[in-house]
C-alpha cells in the first residue's frame, strides 16, 4: 500500500503569548496509520502545539494541512468555521486529559457516544443505541451501563468512554492530550493496551502529547522532543529513547524512575 | 388615566420593539435581541409578551389575554386590565373576535385567522440552554445550524422513559432552519404552530429576546425516525362540554380522590356549552 500524501502536514507553526514563546517553527508530517508522540516537560509548548493543530487556539504563523476525504490536502487554518467544526466531529477526534472536559457529564453514557452520530445527522434511535452499545463493549464497558451517567463511572472508565465517544464516527486522526494522566498504573496499562489495539485495528493516525515516556514507548512510532517551545530532537521512538542525542533528551530519558 | 402614553410604553420604545419584531418576522425562529424595559410587573408575569403586545396595539384593536388557556386567571385578568387602563382598547374573551391575543402556555382551540396576532410569553427563549450553558456557544450553534445536541435530549428521554417524555416546550424547527423553543405550550399544541394563518410573536422580557413565526410557515417538531412526534393529551373528554379533542386540565374536586377533566381553553368550553353540548359532570360540579 503506497500513500502519496501525508495525512497531516504541519509547517512552521508558531504561537506566542505576548512576548512569551508558546511554540515556534514546528514542522512535521504525519502519515496515514502513524502515531507520533510529542514529549517534553511542563511548559515546553506541547499542549500549545496540540491546541493550535486541533483548532482550539489560533496560531500566529504557519500552516496545518490535512488530507480531507472530499477535497484532498487543505489548510485547516484557512477553512471556514463550519468546515472546521464539521471536520472536528467527523474525521478528527480529541481526547482530553481530564475526561470531564471531553464528556457531557449530565447525560448518559449512551448519549455521550451517540452525540457525534446525531451531530452528523443520525436520526434513528435504535441504530444510534445499537452503535453506542457496540462501542461501549469495544472499550470494555458493560453494555448494561449504557444508561448510567459518566459520574457513576471510575476515572479509567470515563477515559475509555471518552475514547468511545470520539471514535464512533470513524475518525482518521486523533489528538490525545495526556490520555493516561491521573490514572493509576494498572488502569493506565489497560487503557494503553486498549488504545494500541484500536489504533492498529482502525488504522488511525494519532498525535499523542504526554510527559510519560512509557506511553510513547508503547504507542508511538515516531517521537518529537520539545523544550521551551522548540523541537530539539525527533526520530523513531526506539532511536530517540535508546540513543538520545540532545542533552535535554538525555536528561529526560535518564530522569525516568526505574522500579 | 392620561398620565401614560398609549399602551404604557413611550413611542421610542415601541418603535425599537417594532424594529425587533420586523427583523424576527424576516428571519423566522431567530432570536432577535431587544432592549427590554422594566415593566410594572415582575419577571415571569409576561413582561416580554406585554411589551410585544404594547408595540403591536392600535386603538381599534380588540385584545384577548389567556393564561394556560383561561381568560379568568390572575395573570390574564391583570394584563387585560393593564391594557384596558393604559390603552383603553376593547377586550374580548372570544378567540374569533380578537385581533391580538396574548397567551401564556397555550394556543387557543379555535382556529386562528389571517390578520390576528398571537403573542406568546416566553420564560426561556433558548432551546439549547440546559444542554449548553454558554450563550456564546449556543449562538454559534444556531449560526452554524448545529442541532445534534437537541436530539441528545430526546435520546435521553427515550433511554430513560421509553418514549419522548418532553411534554411541553417541545423543540421545533422553523422553516427548515432555526430550532426554536415554542414557549411552554403543551406539545399537544405544537401542530397548530405550523402553517398557521395568524402571525405568531414570542417575547421574552427578562432574556431580552423576540422571535416570530410568520403566517403560513412550516414548523416541525423534532423527533426520531423510529420514535415519531406524538401530540398527547389526557385520554378523557371534557366533563363540562363533552369535547374529547381539546386539551384538558385535571381538577381535583375533593380529598376523596374525585377529579374532573375540563377544557383548559375556557372560551372553547363556554361556547360549546352555550351551544348545548354537555359533559359527564355538567350540572353537579358547577
């Protein structure tokens, strides 16, 4: 299978907060089916970068070109708002660090999963519900809990529900912001296992922002290391983690606690 | 009572409200902001409806005011008196005779005709309010016609109750574009919104919004393909006039569990009784 165009192509993306640099001159290509990890310490600009790509923040300069289904590569930043929002609920997905940011806490799990379907025009209750049940099972939530509210779920389940809700429309690109943050290690392991399965099975491309090197070791094909808003090193995950070249990457890798 | 301008509001205010009404008529279902005034009654008593009525009234108009269908309840009586005193317009209880009808929570049973104006009192004009609390976001959703969220509420109803349990303020889509809150009318009345010969104006005083459904405009109640919209009412006939097709109020008559069902539209019930119709309890309750 030969792919001609990258799915997502980021060119010289910059965003500053007044005189302070958020991120600067970030460029990379993401190919279909590929998972790229962005690591760095707090304040290194990785979340700013993600928000700029996903359209939550307006960058100062640069381009984010996405290979749309209908019209081929298009600069997301110059799209009209309806187009961008349509993209955000069909081909894109965004998994927040805190499930409360990504879920509707006031409505049932089934409605949370069904929301994106209804947003793109599904108007058949039985079909929406069947798809919601199917997706709950795929993220290992018992189907009989479909009418419970996310509040009644544990943190790990909430995070899995958020993933189900995002993947139900079959997106091609998933942005994840610290998807395992705030979960204990055994729950993290299950979640990572699940995500790895789904990514491989659905052929998803993903951009994962995290400070947890173990997460990218498991999920990411390629890695970008950021510091002070700049990309200081990038390469294949194993290569960067096992043979770090930049002083900061070496520091990052050696800072991981060994059990 | 010469201390007030005709219909209480000053001419500049009425002109401002009329401009908002014209815009609302031009964009059916769109909530037009207007500079709602303090009225000599509390919010929730129909300050929005009163301002719209005041802006529409002419000296030769005949006004009818109903509250939950009834002409004789506090809200209806006080608003009717208000305009009798400040505008000296004629009033009526007959739906067919009125040129302007201000209503709270009902549409009259008698069919409306061209030239009539129906003014609704609206507590919360934003149908998406309880689903998305941010006003900036709901406005954007209206602008982009993103109404998936509205169905989320209906989905929750079916998931919890097995059917769409929303029984009043049932969301509608006007002229294929804006989703609108029809004010807390029972969903029994929803079909009457559509293709109505009269002009329908909605005023929300506290929320400072006016919206409209022009005559002969298509209004569709939202639903699912496998759970279609159904207009419901109590499965009884009126105990006073015997009508089994009108919307009913349930009235508890003693502390031994006895109750009766009567038309919520008093004008409809009275005219049927005057025409000789009788119900199951005619005579022994009244």
